[in-house]
């Protein structure tokens, strides 16, 4: 099954070259899944936008009392790869759109890492996921909380720590725990596009800033506040419904 290992949005652990930013990004993703696993005692879990399934597999291996975990991704190729590479008696992989996914059965925990920044209507996605949670169920989510829309054409919304928390608390979620990650980047390496995956970054960035001055202001403010660092926040939410 052919999957682009150099994609900015779909990591394939077995095909990443050593010493690349892809490997560093994979390590960050695995840390998020490790953090999520510590908050799952048992029950049925949904991993929505699971990619090729390495994180779904990690949960299945690490949570001893797990009943089942369902991995969902919009890409049929990614799901086929997941079925072949990460087959497990407790895992079911399904190709489906995260915005439309629905099941009659409800979940104890929903995991959705680095998802909502890609969606045109993240509020509707969260509402849908909340309907899939059991009463007082947990939802574990992460987003970049430094600007990313300018550089990454796949991202549709920039979140701050405040706006990320607000979109959940305004829907009746309460925060249980959180985990911050900081990833440094070199502006020179980014400009040079020294790796294949960087070739997918937004082209014509100066023109984009001229057309979207608000994004330029966000980037400048972020560099002054955070330096050349990207920040990612993972939060464990408990539904109050």
C-alpha cells in the first residue's frame, strides 16, 4: 500500500528517514498518545482522524483493560495500510469522514489529535463527538497554539491556548489535565525547504502575508513572544452531558 511518507499531514513511521523533522514530529505525536493512554482506564475508545493507525495501536498495546478501540480516518489508503500494518484483536479501522462519523454505540473516551485545525467548522465536529460520548466521558484533543495557517495550507484555523479552551468549555466540557509541547524550528531551514515534507508548505508566503496581513501580525507577535518555536497543547476534557 503506497502512502506518502513525506506528507506534512500523514506520518508513516516505518518510512521516515532518520534525523528528519518527520521523525521529530512523530516523537511528538507518540508523546501525545502516551499522555492519552495514561487517562484511559478501560472501556471503548474512538481514535478519530487516526492516520495510518500507529497511535491507535499504541493505545491498544498500553491500556490493559481496554475493551476495544476504533480508528477512523478519511483516507481509504491510510485505513488499508493501518489494517495491514497494525492489525490487533481489539482494533477496528474504518474509512469515514470525521465530520460525518456516527455510531449508535457510545464511547468512554474519544481521542482526536491535531484534527480540529483542519476543519472548516470545528464547533460542529466537537458537537458531533460529544453526542458519541457516554455521560461524563473523556475527549482528548490537541492543536497547535502558535500560528500555523500561514505556513501550512492544510490548516484552516489558528488557535491560542485561550481560544482552544473556550471552544470546549463553551460546550460544557471541563478540563481534567493538559500537556504542552514545544518544538523549535529554523526559519532558514523552512525557507530553504531542505526536506521533501517541507516542499508541501505554503508557497508564495510573502504574497500570502500581503493578502492576509492579519496572519503576518500573528506570526510577528508569535516570534516576539515564543521565539522560533511551535507550541502544541493536548487537553483531557470531561463531558458534563
